[in-house]
C-alpha cells in the first residue's frame, strides 16, 4: 500500500475508494460507504489492511456530515458529492473504527511499525468522537474498546 501521510485519504487504497465512489451512480454511493464500514465492523477476526483503510475513509465521510464534523478537503477524497448519509451509519462507523485500531488489525500493526501510530490513532480518535455523539452506549463496539482507542 502506498501511503504518503496519516490523513484518512492519504494512501492508495483510500484514494481508490474515493475514485470508486466518484464512478458510482449517486444512488449507489451510500451503499458503498455502508459496505466498507460493514466489512470492517463485521468481518473476520483479523482485519485486512485494505479493508481497514477503506473503513477509515468511509467513516471520515460519515463524520463530515455530522454536526461539528471535519470536512473532507483533501484532493484524494471524492470529487463527486456524497448524498446525505443516514444517521444510522454512525454506530456502524464507530464499530468499524474500533476494529481498525484493535490488536487484530493489519492497519494498526503497520502504523505502529512505522512509528507514526500515535499520530494516526489521534486522527482515528477524533473521527470516533464526532461519530459517537448521539450514539447510544453499546451501539458501537464493546466498552473495553473505547478505552483502548482513548488510551493508545
């Protein structure tokens, strides 16, 4: 995977995901975001790096539509507008991010090995905080994982 920075779209896989969204019909974009989040949140025990990267990009798009959420302004994000995403994607995005930073995640392993793990985790934590606003407790991942995200 080509990675040039710690931003949510600053790697080949996330940029490809943005391109896939741009090429999709407007009515299919919500489902592509949902599918990326579901693959990470509900996938096998060990999370593949590409699936984790796509989930982070999808979560960034969901967070951008939340009150106070950070806009996706990178040139590597989607060029085409993302339709209004259902608020029901927030808990799924929280669960996906919790899996991305978990011990059984290739993305987490690679970032730790690179030495940029703490900065990367801070970016994930900021996304998660926006997404978790208004999400009932327990709707995302297990409570122990919230502590893991915050403490790392």
